[in-house]
């Protein structure tokens, strides 16, 4: 496994400035609170459970736009659109291929909101994306949203998705090396005051690139989700917000006992790189008027489990450990 040396790309102080250096940036204002409250949008069929229990969630843009506006009204800090590339039929009856693109759908919400942060998931290695395109799109969205838009950087862990774009699955740590190069170049494009040329270890290159307008607060918000060594190292260099999960699994007691040390490890890794990150969890919450009603509804979701969709998801070749 080769290593990409991006040290020279990070030489400029301006290129590595944190959004929190800008005290009036929307992210800085959100981070003044001890806890961030966010909403994962159900922009794909099935929402968040493989269950045939009737539900009111809808993957349509109008439904998710109303959710976002209500979340902003209630004081939520961010909304998050996740990305998945499904074959015909998806994973099964309750989780089909129907759904919106996270980049376009989330970015579109900038026009109907004014405060809430908007995070789009983008598989930066699929295609692959050319950094000039994403740098220009990102700078444009930064101005439209007034600094509220950001990227959840993902590298892709499902083999069939890599094959969809024409190649075999890239090894886990190598994906993070390529993503590190890509995001480092993105940040340089957003901050560079002169023409900039670069040839990557992937298939993209460019000559005399210059991005204008530059983002209002240095760059858009950067996010990733991780629990692996390579992912944590990536987050420590680039991310403002890091989604984490319990290294001890989903059992609540095990999670509560393991998360403090895990969270500290992620934050310490960022400190070692002269930065700070905020960590977030993404629990599935069932809310009803009483605890009894919530427990009954949660059990009803389980009782109506769609085992075909569950099998379809678990049967996918994946090296997911973020």
C-alpha cells in the first residue's frame, strides 16, 4: 500500500484554517452550544427501518423540505442527507432503490432555510469526482447558504457501488489516502490566491485552476463518519464534525461505557494535529406521548420486520468499519 504525501499541499496557513477561526461563521455559532441537535432526513425509501409497519415518512423532496423547516423552527442545528447507490429493487420490499440524491436534495434546502446547517453526503471517490467541479459547486453553495452548507466525505464501503462506477473495490485504508489527497486539494483550491496546478495519484489532474468566488468563511463545513484508525486520522486533519458509533456495539449499557474513551480518542487525534472536532451520535429515537406507547410502537416495528430487506442488506459485500 502506497502513501500519498500531501504535506506540501498543507503548507499554507490559510489552506488549513478552521471554520471556527471565523467567529461569525454559522458553524462557530452552532458550536457555542454544548450539544448539537441534528436530523437525518429520510430521503430514501424505507426511512430508517426495514419494517413493513405503516409509516408516515416519505422520501419526496416536499416532505423532507417540510421536515427541515420544522427542525429549524424548533431550534435544531443541522440536517443531514445520506447517500446510497442501489441496484434495481434495492435491498428489498421496504427498502427499494427509490430516493433522492443527497447532494442535490440537501443543497436545495438552502433556498428555504436561514439558520440550520445543511450537510450533503458525497462519495468523493466515485466517478471519480473532479476536485475543480466540487470546489466550484461548494463555493457557490457556500454563498447561497451564507456558509451553512457542508460535505459529509465518504469513500464507499460496498463492493457493488465501486463496480457501478467501473472498478474493483478499493482497499479500506487506501480509500482514505485518496480521500485525504482529494480533500487537501479541495481546501487548497478554496483558499489559493493564485493559479494552482496538480496531478493526482487517481485519474484526475488540472492546470492553472482558480476558484472564485472563494467561500465566505475559508471553506464549507467538512464532516465524516468513522471508527477506524485511518478514518480517525483523516478526521483529525480535515473534519469539523465526526459521526461516531459505539465500538462495543448497540447494547445501550455497553455503548455508554465505551463511548467516553472512544470520543476522547477522536478528539485527542485532532488536538495532535492542532485542531478541534465535535463528535456526534446518530441514535434512532422512537417518541410517543408515554413511555408505554413508545415501547409498544418500537416493538411493533420489530414485529413487522422485513427479513427480505434485512437479508438483502446483510448480503452486500462490504468492508464497513468507516
